[in-house]
C-alpha cells in the first residue's frame, strides 16, 4: 500500500513530467516553424506589384522587410496598370507574387507574409488563435477607420456619381468624418494600446502586421489632415524607427531622389 506522501510525490512528478513534455513539444514546434520560414525565405521568389506611392503598398513592403524577405518592388505607372488591370484578380493592386502564385487584398497579403516568412512569430502568430483573432480585428478596424474617407475621395469607385457630391455636400461629409468619425476610431486604438502589456497594439512580443498597417495608415493618411493622440504618434515613431524599416525608407528616399 502506498503511503500518502509517496502518492503526493508521484503526482507531483507526473505533473512535472507532463509540463516537461508540453514544453519540449512547444520548443519543437517553434523550432520547426522557424526552420520552415527560413527555408521559404531562401527558396521563394517574391514580387510586390503596386504603384509608386505609399498607399496600400507601404504596409506590405514594411512587413516584408521586417520578415527579412527579399523581394522585387515593382512600381507601376497608371498607364502600366491600365495595361494589366484586366489580367489581375479583382482588377486591382497590390498583388504579391510568390513563386508564380498571385495573392490579393492587402490584409490577406499581410497575414500570408506573417505566416510564411516571419521566423520571429510576431508579425502574425497564427498558432495562437486568440492573438491571431485580435490581429484580424485590428486589421479590419484600420479599414473601418478610413473607409469613409475613401468613399468621398474615390466616389465613382464606390458607385457614387459625381453629381451626388456637390461642393456643399462634400464639405459637410469631410467635416463630419474629420471631426466626429475619425476621433472615435482613433480612440479605439488608444484604448488597445493602453491595455497592451508590450506597447504593441495586439500585445505581441514584437510588432505585428496590425502595428505595421496602423502605423502606415496613421503616418500617410491621417497625419496630413489631423493631429494624432500621443500614444498613436509614439506607435508611428516606434514602427518607423525599427532598424529594418528605417533602412528601407532611407533607401527608398535615396532612390526617389536619384530618379529626380
């Protein structure tokens, strides 16, 4: 008959053994993910096709450099885009081509980059369902924040004839979006940052694709028309100060200067 102390010791040993097995499995899974990402980066031929502007191409470019993925940065003129538009799924860019396979829609492309090439596991930790869902929600929230601006900026693309947006109507819509809609959305992101234990918007250990997209939208779309709350201004600075991002933007600026 086993005495109580022996039973307790056996139970403790079993718990420790189970914990060790789980930890070993986690390390194996993490190592396997990193090796797969490294192998994909070595073998993949990647091309990003977009215009020679920031827009929806900027966060994808930054995600690629953060994942340490070499890529061809194809920047189309409007005339070149018109020539290939009919060949593109959905008739639009950005388009990410990986070994001949084409991927569309910016949020989907960002998730793909995080899954396929990021060995750090930070850009899009798809193995953690809760964190991945949080990142998905933040990507959608970024889109929600600027969709009103896109509608009154690209009216015909969204099915609105020019006659609908008379100058007084357009002025009213722009004012309402700038002074009511935008601040509400910015407040959502400030709240997310206040809750994050890491300073990254989804609480990841490093920047996720949600940070990259949000910082890009804030820097390129929002800053020119409205001041940012300090926590969001700090996030933009943090993302664009990352060594890989800073180096890419410097090289981009030098290339633009060389083109004249």
